[in-house]
C-alpha cells in the first residue's frame, strides 16, 4: 500500500525548517562576529552601538534604471530589491534600526524631471539627501556585476573613502568569501570616484557586488531565494561585527 503524501503539510515543514535554519544562522553570525575578551562589556557596548547606528539599505537602480540584466532578461534592480528586502526583514527580526532608500521597483519622479537623465539625477540626489539626513547612518548599497565575457564570477565589496568604510568593506568581503564562495580570489577595493552615491555621502559606506549576472552560474544563484537569504544574512552579520569593532 502506498502512503498518501500531504504536500501542503510537507511544504509547511520545509518552510518551518528553513525559518529555523535562518534564525539559527543569524544568531550564529551574531555570536561569532560580535566578540570580545570581556563578553559582558562587549554586549553592553554593542547594544549601545546598535541603538545609535542606523543601517541604510540601498537597493541599487530601480524605476527607469533597471541596471544590468541576466541572459533571461532578469533586471539587476529586481534582484537588488529582493536582497535588500531580506536584509530589512533580518534587521526587523533582530530589532535593529534600518532605512530603505526604495521599497518598490516604481519610483515617484517629480513632474519637473522630464528626461530619463533628469529622473536618474533626481533619484540619486534624493538617496544622498536621505542618507545625509539619517543620523549615525551606515550605508550598504546592493548591486550585481556584469561583464561582456561570461567567465568572471563571484562577489566583491567596494568601499567609499569615508571613515570606517574600508574596515566595513574588507570584513564584509572576507565574510562573504569565507561563508559563501571560498574559491573567490577577488579582494575588497576602493570604489571609483565616478559613483555619485558613494562619493557624496559622509558616513561609512560600501557597495556589495553580489555576483555577475553575465555568468550563468552566478545568475542562477542570485535568482534563488535561498541564496539571497544567505547573502542578506552574511551582510547583516558583517554590519553587526562592524558595530562591535567600532565600540
């Protein structure tokens, strides 16, 4: 006799298992990344740093600017927002303050921004204003890479010239490599002065290139909700480590 499989119950068990794994992973990252010889002092100091700092999560591109695209047409802006939203949810779960520069693929451009160029300029200036108006901000901008050759792959973190940015960038890159891509030989690096957002903020700021949409294997992973959650968890965990290091 064949057993009757309750697919709805099975799906619920799988989702519950993934949620348990996510929570366990987050807590592991916090315990691992926020460390000190004096645990009690460090816990209090880190709590103070967390309450003061505000993570600004920037989902790159959006609106009329879709960014790069995968071979199947998946827009970078969509993936950026999906990863950013997972980061926001993790912050909410942990009770950490965060701000999103956008919550949707649609942007409410002002009427006076008639051209596509004017709309993009308005968008970037609005994001800079939001970041500058956020007290004790730490900026993490989420992007995907692209290259004419399909062979390049892997994540890379680029950091601004502001105080603390290099440290945040290097530890985030190191954690992404060690946790998700041990074969990756890329290194964290200063970001180009041509990137308007990163050049015009005055807080610790990094840009995370999560992978290459031009690489088929990377593109497949980046579209996976499981991998997006892993990326978000490591990035938020690195932010927590950064706060611990700054106390």
